[in-house]
C-alpha cells in the first residue's frame, strides 16, 4: 500500500520590520503553534513598491529582524528580498520557496489590513493559488463576533490566526524613538538596544 507523504508546513512572514516589535514576535509564535508549522521564514522587505515613505536601510532592518526572532525555534530570517534588485513582490518569493520545497504547504501570514488590500498586490490571484492566506486577528476568539475573512478568498485558501490583544504600531514606535521616549516595552530587548546604538529614527542625527 502506498504511503501518502506528509507535507511540510512552511510559513511565510514578510514585512518592512522598521522596526520589528513585540506584535511581530507574538504573530510568529502564534503561527508556529496554531498552524503547526515545521518552519517559518521571515522576509524583511527590499524595495517596497507599495510604501509611500522611505524605509530604513535594508541592512539595519535585517539586523533588527535577526535580533527580534533570535531564539524562536523554527524561525529563519531570510535576506533574499533585500538582496533582490528592483521592486520586491511576494509572488516571486513564493515561487522561489515552492521550487526549494516542492513537497510543502505554504502559509502566507498577514494582518487584517494587508488582507483587505490583497487584491491590489502584484499577482494576487496566483498568490492565493500558491499559499494559504493566514490572517492574524486580535479579536477575542471567545467572543460571539465572527473572525475577519476576506470575501474574495475561497474558504479552503483561508486560515485565521488568533493573537493576544496588543496595541502596537511601528509608526508609533518610530515616533517615540525620534523624540527619545522609551520603547523598551514595545520591542524585543536586542532591537531596543540596536535602535539606540545606531541612533535610528532620530531627527537630530
């Protein structure tokens, strides 16, 4: 009798990580547990075509991501998007992972805001065919309200993730760092130290 191979489950988590904060870490930990991932790839964005502001230098964001996710078993911070010439498209990264892990189920992690904008992404329909879209919600899973689900996604291509309530914003963290307010409670310890050592987000440097 033929034995059906067990597919590896690989998560894909991209973002500017400018800076990475405690919610990013919570999302990674929740995804590893709730999706029963064998591995989670974290991709700091390279040339972000969809961002209206200029991001911090890629090597700073890569270093901060490595510090933020250090010590979480199964997480790999991958630099390929910041090393890629030209605009960074998620579908290109998914194609590369599919070629490297042909016998794997891919899960693309994102927040509700990103999920609502998914139809504006380059090659979004192919993204949905290539990976299951895992949308992180901060709603209380015990509440009567239904979790967010994009109407344009087939149910079989959607997976909800539940996150602990946590009001965090990278924009707010950058603003606090720019005005010398404390951020140690908002980002991993290594990230706070890195931001201070390299004077990131300061307007007086």
